[in-house]
C-alpha cells in the first residue's frame, strides 16, 4: 500500500511539472506567412521562448499544446515575420523629431509649406532658433526654394535653419549665419560642401552638404539632448513591426544607444551600427563584439551624394539648364 502511494504521488508530482519541451505559445486560426523556401501560408505556429517549434494546420499545431501553453486565436488575421530596417539613421531622426515639419508628407503646396514655417516663427520668442525639416521639390512640385532674403523677411527676429528631405541641402537666414560667424569670406569645407554665394560674393542662404551645415547642427546633436527622442524613434520602429534596425553613420555613442533600446533590462529592438568618419574612436577592439541585440558591424566608407548639390558620382556629366 505504501509503495502504491509513493508511486501515485510521484506520478502526480511529475504531471504537475511544467513540460519544458512543449510550446509556450500557439497562434492559430490565421494566415501565417512562413516566408520559407516554398513561401507557404499555414494556419498556425507553435513557439517556445524565442524559438519557432513548428508551423502547420490548426489541428496538428494545437495538438502540441500542454497545460502551460498560451493559445491565441488570430481570428483570420495575418501573422508575418517582422521587418528589418536595413539602412536607417535613427540618431538623425531623433535630432529632427522636434523640428518643424515642412515635408510633402504633411503639406501639398508651396503656400502651405511657408505658412507652416511662418506660424512656427510667430510662436517662437524673438531670438530663439527655429529649426525645420523636410523641404522636397519632388513631393511638392510648385515649391520655391528659399533665399536668405526671403527667410530674412519671414523671420526678421529669429535665426532659422531648414533641412531638405534628402539631408544634403540646407538653408538659413542672415541671423543664422551671424550666429555662427559665417560671412562671404568664410572658407568652404570643400569636397562638394560649401556656402553658396551670388555674383557679388554675398551669401544666398543655401548650404551644400553636411560639412558646411555642421556648425548649425552641433547643439542639436548632443547625445544627452537627443536621448529621449532616440528612445521614441526606436519605439516607433517597434510599433510598426520592426525588430531590427541598422544605423549607417551619424550614431549615438553605443552605451547611450543600448540604454535607449532597453525597457528596464529587456532589449526592445536589435541595433546594428556602422561607423562613419568622425566616429571611428567608437569602434570596438574586435569584430566579435556586442550580442544579438547590439553590435558594431563595420564602418561606412562610402557616402552617397545628391543630384541637388551635384555630389553624386555619375558616369555622365550633370545637365545644368
């Protein structure tokens, strides 16, 4: 009798233990896009931790369930692998997050663009910088690009700095140039980056490429200033179904980026960094660095150009007409 009771208790204890071999989660009754070699669409998927155990029809997958398996009815919804953002600049997005939006995603005409900037200037105290982002003549065909004189009239008491959607062209007014001590005699950085001047040698307001624009962006690029916005940018990626983002230059210091990519101690997104010139001091000692959620993969030695500034490498010469 005692032997029978011991055997019964042992069997009971075993039956109460979590069955570690079974799935912790089953999603069923949906269209599951496997993106496998056959590009199959199945009904259900079984998952244990961060591992996909099996995909298949509802019956076979639900048969794998244990008493500890959580099951979710997709009710006909589509389940698919997450997205990977392969060429992004989340730190730049963080810098521009609080800039006035002048983009073609928000505005449909030249009049709307400059009305939006005028309103932002009117709402800013005198002397305060007004930064704006998104000028794009492709998305707004009637857009008239600004001159220094135009911006002086629109913002007589505020320095303004405008960034194109391409991130290669910039504009400022007289107060903006004065704030950084830039005059018609200021040397251009070179390599396609310059402060445009008219026939009289006066600044037109146009700034070509990031080297010449760097003094205007320096304060906005402070890691401490953009950290909260960087975290919000990563949250935006996650909310849109991205699980990984590759940042190709213009990076936050790795420690700050890793902190922003965590909720308490749990990573929320994978980040992979490529360092550009000016960031090489942040390169780790070995290619074998980081982990599955943060890693420096290499360097960005080639920089793209822009047709608007004439810095793209072309097999045929530019047409100036």
